[in-house]
C-alpha cells in the first residue's frame, strides 16, 4: 500500500517511505519551476549531473504577462511552457516537497495526485520554490478576495469578471445593486496591481462597452495603495504620469489608506471608510510558503532564506536557494523575475564549472530596469539610462517581453493573441 500522511497517522513512519537514489553521476535536485529554477534547468549540463525537478506545477509561467491573461489579451496556454518540453534528459516529479533533511541529503515529497510520499537523495539541492500571497493577517481576505500570482488565479479572475457582467444584466436589479456588482477593487499599487487595473480598463472601454452597452456607465475601478505613492520602485515622474492617466480614465486611486478588514462585499479602510466591491483583487506582496516556514535555515525578517554570495544557504555545503524565497545575507535582493532569472543562470554556470574544477566567484545582480503597462497602449520604461512613457514605450514593452518568452512556440502564440485581440476583440465567453 502506498505511504501517505494519512497512513503515517495510522501507524506507518517516515522511515518507511521509499528513497529514490541515482547512481553514476551527482544528483542535482531542483525544487520549483519558477524563473530561477527554469533558467537553471535550461542551461545545466545534464551530461555531468542527474537533473531532477520536483514541483507541483509541471510548467513554467511567464508571470510578466499574467495580468494580460485575466482579461483575454493573451490566452493562458500562450504564457506557459511545459517542463518536459524544455528538457527531455531530466527527471520530473509532479509533487510538493514537504521536508528537507540536510543531515542525510534527503527530501520528502508528496505527489499531487494521490498524496503518495517518497524521498529523493541528492548531492546538490537548489531551493527555488518561490513565495505565496501575503495577506498580512487582514481579516476576511482569504474568504472574499482573489489573488493574482498563479495561472489558476488568473482563470478565477477572468471567470469572475465575466460572471459579474452576466449577473448584472439580469432584469429586476436596482442600479445600486448593479453598481456594486460592477465595482472592481484592487488592493496594492505595485506593478501587478497597476497593470491589472490598466488591462481591466482596456477590457471595459473596448469590449464591455460593445457587449454590455447599458452596463458600461455603471462600471468602476478602484486602486487602493497603503503608502503615499503607487509604483514605489519606479521613477517618481513616471508614477505621477500614471496617476494622471488613470484620472483621465476614471480609475479611482486611493493612496495612504490601509485595508483593515474585508467583508462579503465591502472593504474597510483604516479611517473607517467603506469601499463596496463586486470583485476584489489583492496584490500586496509575497510571503513564505508552508515549506519555507518549517525549514530550519537562517532567514531574514521576511522569512526569506539567507545565502552567501554563491547562493549557498548559510551554514550548509551543498544546498542553494534562489528566486523569491531567498536573498543574499549581505545584500537584500529584490524579489523580481529578472533577479531570479539571473540567479538561475549563475547557478547553471557555477555547477557546470564545478565539474571542470573551475570557480566563477560570487553572484552579482544587474539592474535591467523596470517595465509596466498602464493601459490604452501606453507603458512605462524605467531603465538605468532611459526613462520613457507613452505609445513608444508600449511598443518597446511588447518587444522586450516578446524576446523574453522562453520558446518560439510562446512567441508565436502571444503574437497571435495580440493580433486577435486587436482585430476581433477579447473573448467574453463564460465557461
């Protein structure tokens, strides 16, 4: 009988869980399929290592375009790349890592389907499990808000948007009821929140206006940011430009007020003000996963694993960490896709050089700048030497993201999606 956590509770022990070992070459075990893990996976020398990936997600997600999938500007499958398609010479298990045993170089995993437990022995371990949404303990958030971090989140948002408009079109409702149903509130004024607000406004202005002409004037978008500025990491002039654009587009921005509680259809601000909503999206930052919270590794105050400059976990010899779940002990790294991608490439180079007896030094991040879409075919460019905004920045934004997509398949699909949305509009089917 397969061993599960339920069986363990009934009398089995973790010592009974089978251990999977690889012989002949060192085993490099990678946890996660995010930017760091995927970049490492693409460039690692599989002739030198048994490369094994464990992740509950069997694909890589290009998160910079995730907000576009919530409204149908791009389709869900256009921004994912299956792990098995990228490397056919690696091992992959669709499972969640539940425990790490550094003393015996073992990880315990639970399969996604069936909950079967198994262990994998490793010579080198790379932790790239990312992070989860941070609710900051706000009451009611988990019950009433949607998040925007993973593909299932985007699918839920897309379905909820379409459902709200269909519900609001039913006869017999008052105007006040319709306004509440069609009130879209986004908590978090960072790039994700701003870009989602921009994509949603595009959908309303171009597609909802045609499909639901009587409901268009009843629709509202509100962006709530607890600090005094949206897009805090961007140049201040670019952030102010975004505010002016949002004001012209009737996107309401509330700054300097934190959310203290969420009720069924109302957000409560710390000054007692009530903001009604039909759809609530939370995009306020990241926090540690369940595995992260249970690991006995040195961590910073945000519960990110601390590493040395070679991305090796402090106090270990053969465990490395990269991406949103980790940061260098002597330098706090931002939790961004570009940093995670650079870390993955560094680790691939390091492991490849290790087998040749070479050292490559420590990791040095490069600031490649920031990009953000702000709606109406306008974008922001905050590059080290260039600041840009408007339509020209939008064209460059699309060009850069197109080149960053991981495969020719993704590039072609996204181009086709952009073309379809421009010519035929976004698909408003609800299924």
